[in-house]
C-alpha cells in the first residue's frame, strides 16, 4: 500500500474535527490516472489492441449485467408488492477523476448509504414516507467505475456505461433512478439517459454554488464544471433552473445566456425566495429532474465538499424548495459530497443522506 495513504499517527486519534484518513492531492491524482497508465503499459508492451478491446468489453458487459440483474430483482419485488406508482432506486456512480480540485467524491456513495440507515434517526421522511418499504426505496448498487477504468476504458465509453446503467434501472417499472455521486460530471450521462429513455427533453432543477457550464474546463469536456454545457448542447433539457449560485465567472453568465438558463444567484435569494419555493416544472415535457450539488448549502451546514463557498443556502431553504416543487420527478442525483473533507462525526454524510431521504419522498408521491 502507498505509505502516503496510511493515516498518520497524529490522525489516528484526532483531537479536532478532521478526516480520519488524509490524502494528498497528488496521491488522488495518481489514483485517478491509474487506468490510463495501465493502458499505456499494455500498449508499450505491444499487447494486441483487439485483445485489450475484448478484455474491456468483457468487463463492461459484466458491469452492465450486474446492474441489469439487480434492477430486475428489485423491480420484480416492487411489482409483486403492488401499489407503487414510483419507487426511488439508488444507483451509485463513484466517479471522482473529473473533479478539478479534489478526487474525494468518488468515495461518497457507501458513506451516504451508511448514513441513510444510521441508527441515530428513524427511517421515516418528513413527508411520512417509510424508507424500509421497498415500494418507496430500493438499491441496485454501484456502477464499478474504478474497475472499468483500471482496464484503460476512456471517458467516452465510461459515460456510455453510466448512461446504459441508468436506462437499465428505468426499464424496470416503477423504478426511478436516484443517483449517488461522485462528482458532478455524472449528471451529463445520467440526464442524457433519462431524456433518451423517455423520448424527449426534461426540465431540470439544479441546486449548486456553481453553474458548471464551462465549455470545457481546463480542456476537459467531461469536467465536473462542464456537465451542464454537455446537457444543454445535447438538447436534453427544455428548462434549466440553477439555484444557489454564488461563484460564477463571465463565461458562466455568457454560457447561461447562450443556452437560456434561468440562473438564480444567492445575492438575490431573498427576493426570489417565494418563486423558488413554489416552482412548477415538467408540464409539456417528459418530466423533471433534480440535481443537488451538496455545495449549494452554506459550508456551515455541509463542510464536507471539495469547493468551500460561503454564503449559501440553509438546509431548510433547500427542503422548502424541494417540498414546494410541483412536478413529476423522473430521476435525481446528489453529488459532490467529499468524505475526505467531512467532520469526524460525518455531519455532511448525514446531510447528504437527508437529501436522499427527502428526494425519495418527492419521487414516490
């Protein structure tokens, strides 16, 4: 094991609220590039390209089979119980290498699941939905992102695998995907899949400190800061409402105007509050999608994020927006929780879990 990934003695029994495991940015960058380096070694060793491709295809097929069979099993269970118009189904996408700063969001899905079922609280949402009921919430597991990348699969194919995984969940009526990120780059393949599966554009409510609409941030078209540029270019959204914005550049505003994005910045939130707490979305299209970047919240509520941006929404502000939304929610995601920057007691993990719980209630109306 890389010694730099081993917790130092000073962190073994921390006296302050710091993560138990401390990773250097360089270490995470190396982990993120592992699959690329592996492919380069194979190419340098003159391994036949068709042999590499066949191996990659087998891993991808196995990954999709895992998601397909788990979705079938959970779909059959929900249908056998009857009475569910929609059941939220967790799908983890532990991808972090498209982050522009830290890679930690790749480790978020298991931490969110752990917090969802933490014994410190009960399994009932604020709107009275019982999460222990599979007609309300199921779980189809994680897309094995790192295993796929370890085979040298590039991001074009990886994004296709994520999209296909989402479609497999949607094939099992009444399952609706509730995706656990991962960094925000996952929203592009997820929303693409939802739009393509439903046969048309959708409305999107995007809660975030940043608009994530750069054309290609730092030259990466799949950057977590460029996901909504890909979504709008692809015609997958009719309306895109971005709420909680407080870190936006000239390009972010220009791109917003180019795509007709409705951007609601925090500096005018008090003025816009009534409108945002009474939104109606999805009429005339295939439904609505909710994307929640945990850093939409003020860091006082959610310190465990890669990009600390003061001046954000309170947790109750977010719940008021979600609870007041009138829409047929076809899918959702919770992204950008970084466990490596969370407090020792996992406060942000609980915040992410609470978001998932309340989204589950909304999607299961």
